[in-house]
C-alpha cells in the first residue's frame, strides 16, 4: 500500500464571487486544470487568486457559475464533503496534537480503520522525509519540517485535488528553493492535480506546468511558463512575469509574420503577432538588451551595479529609461558613458500599445 | 469521498427522527410530579395514566386529541430518508415537518392551559374544551427539540451557511433558548404591567401604577421621601462616579507609581467574585450599626446617643462602593495599561512636563475606559438587591420595591412589572449608551507591534493624593473583611463579645452515626442545594456561552449583529427583573417550572451566559482561523472541528467559564430570592432570611464559609489554568519558528 493519486481535473464555468453587494473578488472566470498537472494562480495581492483557491476547497461558495471536480458538480458542496485538501500559508498544524495525530486527523474521518490510518500516516511522513518525527509536537519542529508535515497531512488523503496557499512565504530564501523542488517532485511522482497560489513569479515559473496570471478579479493570461515569459499578451503580464522594459515604438511595416519597428530611428525586425502598422509597445527582457558602441539607439549609462554574477545597468535616452543586465563583469561600464543599445534577435515581443 | 456517501442518510437526521418518536411514544408527555429522574412514574400507571402517559398513549385513549396532528410532522421526514441531501424535496419536506411540528407545539401550548382554552375567541369558536393540560414534560421537550433540529437541517440543506448542519442547528438552538428564557419572560412581564385585577388589558392600570408617587415623588427635596426611581437613579450615578474615581486611583497606583505592594492591590480584584453581594452590608452593620464597634466607640467618647445614620442612602452607598470599586479597578487597569507608553514618551519629548502629559495625553486616552467603568458601576448599583435589602431602611430603591411588591403583603404583580420596566429602562439605556460610546470612540493604542516604552510615573502633585485615597480605601476594605471573619466567631455582636464557634456549629454540625454521616447543621440543606444547582448550571452555562462565542467569532450569517446584541442583552437585565419575569412566565403552561430546581439552573445559565460568551470570544479570536479551515479541508465537518480542534485549544477558557459561572451561581441573590422554594432553598436566600430574623451570627458565619469555599475554588482554577497556560505559551512561541 502506498500513496496513490486519484487526480481529477478541475473546471470553473463562469464563476463569480461577490462579498456583500459591491465587492467583486472573482469576476466570471473560466478555468480548466488538467488532471495530474500543477497549475499556479499568480497575481498581485487582491487579484482574487486566494479566493479562487478557497472556492475550489469549498471554504468560499461561488456566488454564481459552476465548479466541477472530476465530473462532479461541487458548486454547493461544503469543504468537508469535497475530496480536496489544502496546505495553508500558516500550515495550520493543530498545536495540541502530535505530528502523527495531525497527519492521521483527516484519515480518521475517511473511514479508515485505526491501524490502516496509522500506517498510511507513517507512509506519508516517510514520503516527505520525516520518518521518526511522529511523536513530536508541531512546536518541536522547524519551520521547514512543519511545512512538510502540513504537506503530508494533505497528501495522505489522496485527494482529487491538492491546494497550496502560498506555502513557501514563511520560509527563508534557501529553504524556499528546496521545498518547492520537493513539492514539485512529489507532485510529479504521484501524478497529483495541484493548484498553487503564489505572488512570487519566480516560484511560479519554477514549479508550474501552467500559470494562470490574474488581475483585478479576472484572468489576464493562461499559459506555460515559457509562453508567458516569451509571449505575454499585454503589458501587465509582460511586466509581472519577469522584468520587462516597455518601450514605445512604431510598427512601420508588416510583411507576412514579420514586422519592422522603429525606436529612435533604430529599426528592428520581429514577429508581428497580428499587430497592424502604427503605434505599439516593445517589451524587452533586461537580458535581451545588448550594449555596444556601433549603430543602435543612443543611450547613456545612468547607474551601474555589480551584483556578483552579472552587471546591472540603468540606461537613459530619448526612449526613457531601461534596465539591462550584462554577463561581462570584468570590464564594467562607468556611469556617464555614452553607449548604443540594440536588442537580441530573439526575445523582444510586440504588444499592443 | 465518492458520490454514494452523499446518498446515505445523514446520521444526525436519523437521530432526531428517532428522538422525536421516542419523545412522542415513550416518555411522559407532561411534567411528572416527582421529576423524571426519580423514575417513580414507571410504577405510577405508566403508560396509561393520564399524568405520566406519552403523547401517543394519550391520543390512543381519546385524551388530549390536539396532540394528534403532531403525527403528521413526525411521519413526514420518514419519506425523505432515501432522498439525497441535494434533492430540493429533502430540504422542503424537512422544513415543512420542522416548522409544522414546532409551530403546532407552541400554538397548542399557549392556547390550551389548565383551564382549557386560554383565549375567549377559541372558546367561542370551538365551544368549551372540557379538557386541560399542564406544563410540558420531557416527552414534549424532546419532541420540540426534534422538530427544531429537523427544521434547521432542512434550512441547512437549502444551502444556508454553506449547508452546514451543525452551525445552522447551533444558531437555531441558541436563538430558541434565548427567546424562550430571556425574551419571552421579559415580554410576558411587560404585558403583566397592563393587566387589571380581573385579567383584562388596560392602559389606565399601567398609567396609574407608573405615575405612582412612590415611584417618582420628589419629596426628598423638602424633607419627605423621594420615589424609588429617583432614589435608584441618584444612588446609581453616585456609585458610578465614586467607584470610577477610586478604581482609577487604584489603577494609577498599580501602573504609574513606585508603590511596592502592587501585587497585593491586584488581589483586590478577586474580592467581588467571591463575595456574596450583601456580605459587605452585614460587615458595615457590625462596624457602624446601632451596636457597631465604631458607633459604640464614638458614643462612649463623646457621650452621644448612637444613631441609625447607616440605614438608608449613606449605608447603601458605602456598601455598594466597597462592593463595586474592584470591578471598576478591573476595567480601568486594562485601560490604563493599554495607553501606549510611546504616546506619553512622545509628549514628553515634545516638552510637556509630567503633569501636562498626564492631563493632555494619558487622561484623554483613558476616557472611553472611564465611561465604561462608570456605566458598569451604574448598572451594578441599579441591579444590586442584597445591600439595599440589608441596609436600606426607609430608603426605597427599585430592586427592593419589586421584591416587596411580589412577596410582600401587597402581592401586586402589575406593580412589580411596572417597577421592573422602569429598572430595565434605566439599565438598558446605560447598556445602550455604553455600546454607542465605545463603538464610536476607540482609543485602544495597543498594537501587535512591540512597544518598548515605559509608562511615566504620575506627577508628584497627583501621586500623593491618589496614593492616600487608594491606600485608605484598601485599608478600609481589609477592615471590613476582617470584621466579617471576626463577626462570625463572637457570641452576640456588640452585646457579648466572647469568642465562640457556636454559629459554625449551628450551621455546619455533623454527627457520625452507625448509618453514616448525618448532616445535622441548619445550613447543610441549602448548602448542598446551592452546590448541586451551581454545579449543574456551570457546565451548561459554559457550553451555551462557548457555542455562542464560536458562532459569533467563526461564522457569519444573516442577522449576526442582532444575534450578538440579543445574547449580550441578558447582561444588562438586572437579576430582580429576571426573577420577576420568570415567576410571571413560568408558573403557567406550557413551561411550568416555578418551584423546581430547573428554574434556578435556567436562571443561572442565562444570567451568566454573557460571561461565558466573552471568555470564549476573547480566547477564540486568538486561534488562527486557518486551523478550522484546514480541519474542514481534511474532511472533518464543523462539529468534529469544534470538538477536536477548537475545544481542546480552549481548555483554559472553558475552565475559567466553568468556575466563574459556578461561583456566580453560588453568590447570586437578586434573581434567586424570587425563585427559591421550600424544597430548593439556596445559601444566599437562607442567609437573607437569617438577617431578617436578626440572626446575624449565623448569617455571617455562613457567609464566611461561602467566601472561603469560593476562594478555594478560584485558587484551584488559578492553579490549573496557570499550568495549562504555560503549556500553551511554550507551544505558541515555538510554532512561530
């Protein structure tokens, strides 16, 4: 007997959530999470991502629309009747129960015999690497260990969907990377359906099969990490996922799929993405900016910062201000130097104005 | 969890259906004379005798046929046993059955009483009934509960409060009992104020009683006597002001002076909890009464005739000030400590000196606390019954007037009701003012952030008088309590001061005989009754209080504010008013419990419930809500969550609520004095009886015993709770890793 996955897909059909009369926390969203995938809800605070997660859990009830887990309509079902478990930001371990009792807690309500519940709970603890910690109290564990107990407690129920509400925000930076890798590994080994809320875009990029970027109670864009990073739909997504320099430009000509844009007299060719000639926005990642002395856009180094693995520059010019990183740390440019700026062949993306 | 689990009939539903049928078919429907638990009714012709028969047997024999329609709502839920919970029919049938059953039970209960139909229009419509019924018994009660919870399950199935059966049922249950035992008696009492002697309703009756000179007369301004309403009001305002000032002085000494024995001063806060309210009055008599120590001393010194100055306004004022100053202290110490030291430090760095800081920053920040302390003193003084009874003399106040209107020779329910309304009006206005005042202005300067500052000391010009007043008063309190103990061991106060244990022997002697211990003392009867009733009431009070607190902190539902106001309201209803209204409401069917122990237990539950609610709210708001939520997502329902997560974490609060309601039940007098009977006499009313017979020795010995019993209970609680709290603090600090 080991921990199995009963992964099921989750589907939102035109789901809204209103608090009181005027506050719309989630506004008619449609969402599909495939079985066995890890999907991240990402967005600034107040965008409705946690409310969405809590609606899957059944801790909030949708004001309108339908929520399905597997083929079952769970819209009106309370949390206790849904086959979903959740890992809380604060872990919410019961302080008066031992680690084992915590992990066993949900199993006792699922109709398992005592021995069975115990051995399943021990299996769960082993899976998260906490074998032998079963008699401790939560207060006798470190933050990272508490986190893993919370994961084990949710895992052993073999839920159709496993939910994470900003699970790493109480951990320090080093631990955060390790725990997120552990979570991803367990998810992939067991083939779990996981919905994961975070406001940290790096974390989202690292763990997700798919990312749902949310803004103002709605969905801004859904896609794989790569799609979102390389081809954001609009300025909001471009700026939120990774850092992006947004430059005003003009599309002078579109030939087939290729557009030619002009910034400060400099011409650059890139995929048109269906945009017509006229004013547009060019999104360029800091790493896609080339700094040189040949032809290009005239700029001045305003700030130069050495951060160890690379140099970070702020360039100013007629276009405004951009942020660029360069791998060359041996010959740094001094502030005040006049340079020219060009873009890498791949990377810059055209966005509507 | 798969789909077939939701098709299974919920066990709660089965339970309440069975309970309904048991109540209807097996248990005696009406009140059994010797009480259900004596089981004498089993031999008394059960199940056929009319007095002990269950409902089903009654209608089978052609009696009480108005109970027959209850079969319909009892049968209805059986139809949906196989129905899934999500089926709209399930909800509809349960709501119908519950509402029908509960509604019919209430309707028949109120329309048919001991003289047949209670209303003339029913008599004229159906003719004389020729039958009658008494108060509801356990059968009827369980049936009513079954209908109520069928109704709440139906409402939950329709999706109210996320479809949570436990929460909907708890809300329904609390609303029902609060309505039945707080609002219903009060409403009944208000109606009683309008009833003429022959039972008709009339406004002029009310008016004549309301505008009585004994109530509103202003004679005291020209040498005659004032009305009871004015007396009560003036007394309450004076007590409010004096206790607030004294309480503030104590609080300042404890937080802002170099005084060394602060812990001893804090111990004062325990006193009002363990002291029966009239004991202070007794001690004052020992000191300043006609044969009191101080009186005699000065009489000998100046050769004057001892006077009865104590009996009246001065005595009551001193007694109440002694009794309620610790309450004001308790309120104000929190407020005075709550003023953020950094505010005061900021003022000092802005070149205000100590006095200016105190006047311009500290004092204004304490203003809401001062108002709160004043209003509490006001309400307590209005509601106090014991001290005016012992010391009042010719000084009539509302609470004692109510008592004499009911038990005295006048026996005028209407007058008692009118007086109770006036009293209720005063306390509710104060309660309302308190909520409005505190709701608008919150100067709480305590934040989650650590505040490293230190409170500045009081300016010297202030600290000397404050210290003098506080210490003087503390000394007086000590003398008063010493008098109580001393008074219990002298032969006859002021006449024969030889030391003796005679009073204790009279009260608490035991004889050990062959058959076992014989409790021969005069006080044992009331003592054991008091302990039993208090021990029964305490867990129920704690349970009702904590469930209510859980609903208020953890759940949101329509009408929650009204719900909260309703539950806290009983705090503002003086005990005398509760006592009168219980007598008026519960001496006739459908709930006929006057003269039983049940009515005492119930009155304690609803008198002390706000304490349980406050304790519960305070500690529940410290538990992170994600604990409940994670339990819910792990498959526990809200009842299991409440029982396995919330309750274990609330152990200290539960213990505090238990002990507090136990002790309050032992010291209460104002409601009790109306509700005791020969069979169920309570310690406090027994003592009052002794005082009225001028048997001070016994009364004081008994009071002293009570004080020590309660002191040990409170000490035991401190010991146990103290230990659990240490455990909790450790776990808290470490979960924050």
